[in-house]
C-alpha cells in the first residue's frame, strides 16, 4: 500500500465546502457545521503540533542541562579528589613500602581530566543557547496555552451566537456573522503561529550574529606556510587555541571577559540604540453586527482608519501606556471597548484583540 503523506492542518480542509449549492437553502445548516469543524480541526492541529514540539525540545533541553551539570560537578571534584588521594596514600607510608592502588590512582591526570570535563560542560551550555532548545521549549508551551485559550473562547462565542439566533441560521435579517467569526478565529490562530515563528527567527539571528562577531571563534584559513605558528612567525591569537575555546564555552575565567569585551567593541553602535516603534496587530471582534459606518477606533486620542475586515496594523511607542478605544452603535445603542497596553521591544508584532 502506498503511504499517503500527512495532510496540512490535520486534514481540516479535506471536505471544505466549495460548491455553490452547499450555501443555498437547507444545505446551509450542514455547510456551517462543516466550516465549524474545519476551523476547530485547524486550531487543534496547531495545538497538537506545539504540544509535540514542546515535548521534543523539553527532552533535549533536560538532557543537555543534566549532562552539563553532571560534568561540571565531576570536573570540579576531580582536582580535589586527586589531592585527597595523594594525602591518603602518604599517610603511614614507609620509604620501602610497596605501591598500593592509591599510589596508582594518585598518578592519574585527574586535574587535566577535570578541565576537559568543565570545557565539555561549558560547550553543552553554549550548544543549548545557540540552538535555543530550552527557549523553544518554553515558547512552544506558551503558544500552545494561548491557542487553547483562543479555541475555548471561540467555542463559547459560537455557542452564544447560536443561542442568540435560536439555531436559525437561515432567513435571519441581518444574517448572523457566523462565517466572519470562523474567518477571524482561523486568522488569529495563524497570526499567533506567525508571531511565534518571528520570535524564533529573531532569536536565532541574534545568536548567529553574536557567534560571528566573537573574535575568539574566528579561524584564519589563508596565508603562506611561513605565517603559521612554528614557522618563525608569531602565533595567530585567533587560531582557535585552547584559551579561545575556553572563552567561548564560558569555562576559562580570564578568557571569557576578554572575549566579551572584544565582542562588544566590535558591535555597531546602533545596536545599543532603543527601538522607537513596536508593531502590534489589532483584531476587532463584532464589527459585522455594528450599524453601518458607526465604527470608530481611537489610539492615544488619535483616530485610526479601520479596514472592513477589522484587522489593523498599529505602530506604538514602547515603554509607555497606550489607550486603544473602539466604539460604535449596534441597533442604535452605543457600544464601546477599551484596551490598555504597555508594550516592549520584545512584543513586536504582538496580536491584540478588542471585542465590541
């Protein structure tokens, strides 16, 4: 039997209604049920993906951290153990006494082995930081939790809309905004996934940039044989020797500050300048049931135009309080909702929701 590849979004769109007759007359009830199942399956597939990836990254992160701590403890104890064994072997020993197993163990290079273990422990921490196993684990769990909140809110909002329509989705005037609720929910799910991907890309780009700017990790591959160490020339300090490795892994106490100082000196001055603008994505729920042309959005006492789909791209100043007020009329009655947000540079492209 031929293997069938996994379908996108858990097969949510396998039976997506596309025929015109599925949106007419009595067929509309079944079509709306299919659309609801499609949106829920889409979100559930995202939740399952984040759950699986979080479990995978958690296992990797825990192994790395446990191994690093174990190697750090062994590397720290090795020189102490060597000194202890030497002193024990010397207690009560006569000049002509035969060698014991303590004498043999005391000759082992435990101090050098300890330094190697410390270097490996530091390299494991750098590996985790570079590939962001621990950070991805936390970020995936956060995204999963936010998606579960969105899904729960959507299900009960759907139930509320059905109760208000008393189950009659055809022949109502105005038509209940069920399709708009479905579209807005799926877009919010994808916005959240896109925001998480941007956080990952930003974090990974920063780690690559930091790695590339570290002068102790640069290796000179060019030059003539006479320029190499041992051929009458001075050794290249950036040729990746033991002290450079120790500085990169965070084990060498004297090399690490030097590496940090060099990295900061080589960084451009613009890196320290604060970001003056943070982008935010605002979704306004419930605009389909508002009276025509009654919607008004005010951000920090300034009116902002709202597209017909209710999704607005905002540019806000980080580190200060922002008042976002949406108002309108529904059936001649005034309705209003307000958000208070204080964003940081880490909240770039953050999705926001305001309900009317």
